[in-house]
């Protein structure tokens, strides 16, 4: 596949990523200093630490979704250290907030590499990775986990996803709609970002391949109501909707449609799940596909570990409105780094090249059920073929399949790539 053809659908992928992770919360503060009020435990370990870095858009438009990402990653570090560290060595995380500002993001990336001397960037939740991607690539610093729907995880072999990337995630959303008996899928997409208009071009071939009708409506986050797009979908027979807009707008659209007597199946992606949606009557019976295991399902050992660590090191976070699905990303990135570090027998004197060798040594690594099977071929991006599914019932999120992922075969993957690539 030619690179230019491949990039044709990366732009709408990135637009979807921005829509799926954004929120209306804002802050004028940005990060020239290390952030994170969580006190990190060294577990009583002595000696030099293994140093890793992270970049987040913890303030700015995405603060409502990823504002506590650094707290989660520091909780991960404490949990690892209290369990004996990495191969007996403590791990230290240096994290900076880019405020979703490209200039700030590049500056802190350089600081992590040149001043802090980190061996990897782990669990990143920056929404402006394009500003620092080429720099860390040139320095040979691997980017391990974080938001798997970010475009570099699809195109850059130096970015190692800790969950399902966006093409298969979107395929999972379409498959979920088909599975519950929907006849036509509708997609609301954002008016504020011009490239969002490409999103329907990505999703329509998936819907057609699944035998579903398809419709799309552009909506503005600041609209006073959404009566017109709701009625348009109702008239077109859309019975399942995938909202690719800000998380605040998703709730408002569902409420606006319900007021018109139109209640389609809600199909928000699992990467955008918010705590309040579980108890919102307009989301009862909703379905979703996720990049990682359901972040609230403590029956899954990896999620139980995540929950217990939050309760111990960030008390109150799990009970707050701040806890949403994107906060699992930094934890998943940390766990992927831990797996690679064990595979490479990492020490404080190890290099970034050693970390990469550890990643390439992994085969179908699921991080104890947290992730789909992960294998990282040399020289090209990974393409995980599995996704997680779930539903909302009785005011609670539930995993499907006992928390195990659904996987597509190589033929389906090839068909997906063909459908997404123009002739």
C-alpha cells in the first residue's frame, strides 16, 4: 500500500480521535513544570531509578477527559514500586502538561529527552503529538501506550499501542450495531474541525460491508438544540447512532432526540465512556466497543488491579466525575512498559534501544486481560485485530463475553484496509 493512499484515511482517524477524547472543560494553565499532586511511593527501594516520561493535555479543551492522567500514571509507578519495582529497581515518572499547545508540547518533549534523560515516553495523553512525533523518532525514544486512537499509533513503528487502534475500533462499533439488530447507522460529526467531514467517508464503507444503511449529520457543539439532526435521522430510519462529537454534546444530543420521541440505540465508543452516562436513561441499552477492557469491570484481574491502585494512591478519584474511560490509557501504557522491561531485563543503565528490544520480544501480550493480544513487528506499526465490547443496563456498564475481546481474522482485516483505501 502506498503511503499517500494510507494517509488518506489517517486524517479522519485523527479527527475522530480528537472528537472522541475532547470535552468542553478548559483551562488557561499549561505545563512548563512537572505536574501531579500524587505522592509517589519508592517502595523502600534504593539506588538509581529507571526513568520514563509522559506528556499529557491535562489542561485545555480535553481536561474533562484526561485531566487526571498524570495522577493515574503516578499511581501506577507507586504500585509497581510497592511490588518490588522493575527487576528490583524503582521506576520514576517525569510528566509534563502541554496544555494542548503544540509549541509547549515540543518543548517538554525535548526536556524529557535532553534534560531528564528518559528511556521512553509512556502512557501519553497529548492531543498534539504531531508537534513532537518527529523529534522523539529522531532520538530513538519509543512512545509506549497512552491513547491508542491517536494517529501515530497507526502510522509510526516507534509508537507502540497498548490497545486497539482506531480502524478496528470503528469496525467494532459497526459490528456491535449489527449484532443488536440495527438496520441503519447514523454518525453525528463535529462542525468545528473541518477534517471531521472526512469521518463519514471512513465509516460508510464499514457500514455497507456490514449490511447496514448509513447516514451522517454535521452538528455544532454550541447549538442551542439538536432537533433538526435528530429528526433527520428519524426520517431516514436510523436506529443506532455513533456520536463523534465532544462528550458534553453527546449527552445533549441524546436528550434532544428523546424530547422528539426519537430514541435510537446509543453507540458511543468505549474510549469516550463517562461515568454519568451509565445512569442517564437516554443511554440505557447503549452499546460500545473499546480499545481496552472496560475500565469499571473489576471482575477482570487487570482492572481490579487498576481500581485498587487508584483507591490506595489517588483516594476519591474513582468516586468522582473525573473518572472516565480515557484515564485507563496511562495505566495501560505503564503496564505495557512493565511487560517490555521484564522481557528486556531492564536496569537503570539500559537504553531506549533495550526497551524497544523488549517490546519486540512480546508475543500476543494481553497485560493480564487489560489489552487485546499485542505483538510488535519490527519496522512497521502494530495492528491489533481485537476489540472489547459492552453495554449499559440498569445504570451500570457491563462487559460482553466475560470481558474477553472479540477478534477479526486476517481476511476481515484485509477487507477493512481495502474498504478504507481509495482505488
